[in-house]
C-alpha cells in the first residue's frame, strides 16, 4: 500500500466518526458501553493476558507476535485519537465562538419577536424534521436561556416519540407535553427491535397512546447488512404484528389516530401483517403504505385518503391484495398509487370488480416502465384498472416514467403504436361513462432516477408521438399534458385512426387544453396537436389554451398557430 492509500484509509476514519455523530439520538446513547473494552477486537483476543504473568502465558512466537502487533495498533489508535481530540477541540472552540457571535446577532432581532411568534416558529422547525423532531426540540432548548424557556413552555415541541428514544427521554417528553397535546409516534425496525422488541416503548407510551395522532412504521435498509440481510425480512410487518398484539393484550386503542404511515423496503418480503380481528382505531383518515399492505379490516373503514408505493412485478402478491385492501375502505375519496414494474405480464389471474363510488381523485404513477416489454393483453396493471370502478371520479392524474424508450429510427413507428396502446389501456372503457370528471393530467417522462431526469433534446428525425384517445374521456372539460415527444389526439389511440371525427352523439366537453413542460415541443409539433383536434371537429369548442415551460416554443409562435383569443 502506498502513502496515498494510507491517507485515504485514515480519512475514512474521520468520515465514519462524522457519520456516527449524525446518528439518530446519539445524545441518548451510553457511549461508555458502546466503546467499552469488550467491544475492541484487539483487546478481546488477549483479555486473559492483561495480568502480571502475561510473560508465562505467551508460550509461542506466533502468539507473542500477534500480541505485540495488537499493542502497536493500540499505540497508533491512541496517537490518532490524541490528534483527533486536539483538532476537534480546536474546531469546537472555533464553532462556539462563531456560534456565540451568530446567536448574539440573531438575538438582537429575535428579542424583538413576541414569545408567541417564536413558539410558532419553533413548532414549524420541529414538524419539518419528521422523525427527528425530538432531536430538533432538544437542540432548540439548548441555544439560549430564552430559547429554553420558550421551548419548555411550548408543549407541542415535545410530542415526537421514537422507539429508539432512551427511557429517560421518553419520560421527559411525556412530562413536558402536558395533558392535552396529540403525539406523533415512530416505530423503527432494526437490530435492536429484533433483540429487545418494542414492548418497552409501547408500554412507556401507555398513558398517552390514546392521544397518538400519527403513527409511522419504518425499517432499516437491509442492504447494509450484507449476507445477514435475511434476518431482516418483514421488518415493518413484524413490528406491526408485535405492536397490535401489545395493544390487544393491554386493551389499548388508538382513539385519536388520524394518519398511519408504513414505510417498507422494496427488497424485503412481506405477508399480510396485523391483527385484523382487533378493533384498534376508528378515526383513521389517511393511510400511506410503501411495499407493504396491512391485513384489510374494519380499522380502515374511515380512511378517506390512501397513498401506496408498490412493486407490482408479481401481480398475484401485489395488485390482487391491493384491490382487496381497497374494498376495506368504503369512504375513500383520494387514491394515489406509485407502481414499479407495472409492465410485467400476468396470465389467467382473475381480478374481481371493485367499485369505489366514493373516490373522486385518482393519482396513478408508473415508475421504471419498460415499454418494449408491455403487451395490453397480458398486462396486470391494465386488468387492475379494468376491475377498479370509480363512477364518481372527478380528477384523474396519470404519470408514466419510462425506463428507456427506443431512439432508433426503425423503432419509431413501433414505439408510437405501443405507446398508443398503453395510453388507451390506461384510460379503460368504463371511463367513458364517468360524467362527473372535471380534469385529466397525463404525463410521460424518462425515469432516469430520483428526482426524475428530463430527456435530452429530441432528434429531428424522431417521429414518435403520444396519441391521446379523446373518445375515452368525452366528459372531461380540462386536459393537461406533459410530454417530451409530440402530442396528437385521436378518436381512438391507433395512429391510423388519427383524424377520424368524433361522433356528434358523443357531445365532447373539452374546453381547456394545457401543455406543461413539453420541453421538446416546437411550433410545428404544436400545430400538429391543434390540427388533430380540428380534424376531430373538437377544436371549435376549445376556449382556452395554456402553454407553460415549453422552452422550444415561444409565445409569438403560440399566437401564430392559435391566435390570441384562446390564450
């Protein structure tokens, strides 16, 4: 190893130390226990030799060599720690001096702020930190005497309860929060939860559990455990099952719970967790589930907003249970679904029709969609949408993030045809009967990562098009489209039907067209969009056109195509 390699290795020590300092609730960890002699590998090997008769115990040359190497390593560790401590104390002093100057400067303005306003600012600062809200509250209380006084008097700052909190911290938070505040609880699944469980946390919260307003279940990222990751399958499911068992045994109910958020892991494995027979709550309004679905039960009867993120490659273990879970929410008004690998085929999988007449808003986002592997006849997501009946729908949002779209000229026609099949299939035939719809948003983009990456400028020879089947949305007065390829409307979505007029009996209601973030849209493309509406005899009824963030299309060019009266 050369000198540079050694420097890199030592710099990793500093990086690891800084990451450790950012660990959640590090202030409540017993550092003497974590860094005790029993946790030093070099010390464990020779624990029995730390006596006066060590010379007699070291009987062979190999043992002596290893002992001396460990002793040398300890000298190096102490040397590094001495330097680290010296540098860290110097930096700490610099931070403190600057901190005092900044606090003094801020205090001049803060002193003029009324206590009520500061209290409100503190509250927003804590809410913004989600599961770290408790840490933020402690930090605020340590800034100055005035801050501490205000923080302790603001009971809402101390309502974030985390399963990794030390018992003394939980006790302090419960005391500071008072008798009327509602709480935000977080239960995290990690190695500690496997060893100790979560009963200590839940029972410590016993006096206030009926005042929990939100509950969030999270789990450790399995990837960091390498070969032992199999021990962590079913993280949030195991915590949920244990939690509901504790509630049932102690006859506890979540009477104030309005929001349940379950954040599973895409690479984990789950069944259907939870005690479906125990009535643990009746006031739930919002439910969010990522890569996991709890067992359907009467506890979800009152849910009005449901958002889910799922990998639906295996429709039998994802889409079918999702449809069943929707049946448990008869009062649902807003449904949001972010689905990965929705292009996956299914064979002979029956979907029972599920009518949810209460739903008025549907958000569907397909992530990492692979168009060249999609076939309408074998599509799980299409069968799912055909089975999901929402006759009271008012707002429809569809967003498709493509993993890759062919930019090869011979594939342009195939791409357009398949994309047309997809757009039509995502607007199922029963949508034609939904006469309460007020708006539709339809977006396609290249899903290159998170956040979504916008595509490069389109090749001039690129003939791909997004074909919108207007006959599937006859009752929609406002349509918003976002696309990186040109857009045309059709009687149905096949390119050979572009230009076939809408039947007069259909009485199409399109009045407003919005094109948003169509960054490759040119004047010629825009004219083609308008021409397609004219050929369908629909353009005459459009009274308003909005063009926003279309970088290749100027306002003057828009006016040249449609005039000023519709802008």
